[in-house]
């Protein structure tokens, strides 16, 4: 008599991502990741150091596996430089790029860190460059309330291509 072998259960991207973390996902992270998996953009509002960046890291994880691109924006050039170095340590030099007003390193990489002003300029001047972008992470989105710089965030969200899911932290 032949034994039936149960098929291996496929693990979801969320399960694969969660397995790579040294801690379990919080409820708000699970909810945001589920929204990303459903195709929605998300806005994550939580206190400093609560783990909002984990949701952004999932967007990157997801895009790299799908062969698409992610843009990670920050309000300040110094923060862009810091995030670039953090992501290079995590994903490697060939996977990460940086575009600021003064620097352009590997700008066609799957993960590109840039200031929000650079993203806004791309939307107006070179929209085709965003064709493969699946997600845009707007880090420090609270700057939307900063006069006059908040309009950059508003324009980036409102004018982004319909295939891009803006995700705010």
C-alpha cells in the first residue's frame, strides 16, 4: 500500500520575511504588511522606535523578490546618506543606490534612497524612470505639516504614477 505524502506548504512572503527577523512582528506591522500584500498603499503612524521601518523593509523585501523597484525617500540629505549606508549593509552595494542633489550612486538600482524633493522632481521631469517602481516609502512623512516643504510630500503622493503605492512612515 502506497503512503500519501502531504504536499509541502508554501510559505508566504510575509512568513519568509518574519522568519528573517530576530523578533515577532507586532500587530500593527502585521496589519500594514497584509495591506501591502493586498495591493494597497499604507500610512504607518506609530511612536518613534516602535518599528515602523520594518514595514518599509517588507516593501523592499517584497519588491526585490518580485523584480520591481523601491524608492525610499527622506526629508534631509544627511538622513538619505545614513539610510543608504544602512541599506548597503543589509542588501549590498549593487542592490542600493543614492540620489541627492549632490550625489548619484547606482541610480538604477532596485532600491534607491533619495530626498523627497528629488522624487518630486522625477515625477515632473522623468516619470518614465519610475516605471519599474512598485513602492515609494516616504520616511518622516510628518514633514507634510512643514511650511513650505510639506507641499513636496503632497505633490509626491498626488502626482505619483498610479502603479506606485506610496507608503508613509
